[in-house]
C-alpha cells in the first residue's frame, strides 16, 4: 500500500501525484461508484449532448476523457500537472479527439477566452490544500468558458466523510474535519491491494462560495445515491455498499 508519512508537525505529507507509484495505483483503481453515480451526473449537468469542446481539468490517466469521447463524440482538452498520469493517459487512451496537455500552474494560456463549451474538475479541489489556488483554478475555468457554458466540480462528499463505500473511504469514521484539514483516503484496488492518499476537507459551502466568487450563477449542488437500476452488474466486482443510502459524491455546477 502506498502511504504518506507524517511530517515533523504530525501532519501527513500531501500525495505526490507526480510519483509513478501513485499514478500506477490510480490507474489500477476500479472507479465503480464514480462510473455509476459520479460521472453520469456530471455529464448530464454539463449538457454534453450540446457540447462540441470540453475541458477536463485534472484528467489523470484519461479515463473520464475517454468516456466523454466515446459517449458524446466531443473534442476533449485534457490537462494535468502530473507527467506520470499523462504518460499513462497517452499510452492507454490516446484518441484523435483528445488533446492532452501538461500544465505546471493554474493558467491555461493555450486556451482563448470563451473557447470551451463545458468544463469539469474531477477530484481536483480535494487534492489542493490552498483555497487561493482553488479560487485561481475556478477563475480560469470561468475565463475559458463561453457565455452560457457550464462548469462542474466532482469531489468526494464532505458530508459523508468517514463512510465506507464499495471502493473507497475518505477520512476516519466518526471524526470531524475542519475546513482545509488533511484527511487519509483509502482506495481499494481489484487486485486486493490498497492505495493510501491524502486529501483535504472542503465543506459544501466552500464550493458554492468559490464558484460564486468567480462569477458563476445558478449554482446547484447534487448528492446522488444509488437506485435499483444503478447497482453494479459485474458478478465478481466489488460489493455495492453504503452508496444505496449515503451519497459518496458532491457535484457542484455553475453557469457562466
């Protein structure tokens, strides 16, 4: 299991997404609840049926970009700060309609103002410990979106911290976290191994305030749970757990 050791102050060191071990572990992770409950809600909220060019900010190994191209035929601009993640994405999910970019900061200088129809950031904010940096990213999403374009944030739900879901648990059971506090995340891989990450706790109101501060309007929050038609169909996959009664994800959507 990959781990993050405490520093001299007793806090754990942030996850190094540039590390080959972390990128490989994330690639091996079976994103079952995300596939069933998270991404479809994001795609619907962004109205991808009407989109031509989509921005996937923090694309990781390209799993989401590949689904967008396959399901909607959009062109996808997929960016990430981790060369290790992009190496996997370009090797495993190269596609003529996916344009992968490495970024070292929040600015997307290669994208013109208003050049994107829809934008998303999946599991980006929870991996950033600086609220100012999150604000900069959201402001950049606002800049590159066309008028009427929509932006969606998908993160683990701060209201179900510590709850064990089928493939992950974010935070310790019964523990309350303050704004911006580090949390230990455990991902369960199909091979039985685990991957330990460190993320940050941002309450629902923080997401709403950040999007509003960037200029987004009509901000909505979604907390999907599983229905009977959304249970996993794979006979040998991970067992569906608390997803039926507790929402594992928070999805925040705003319109420019």
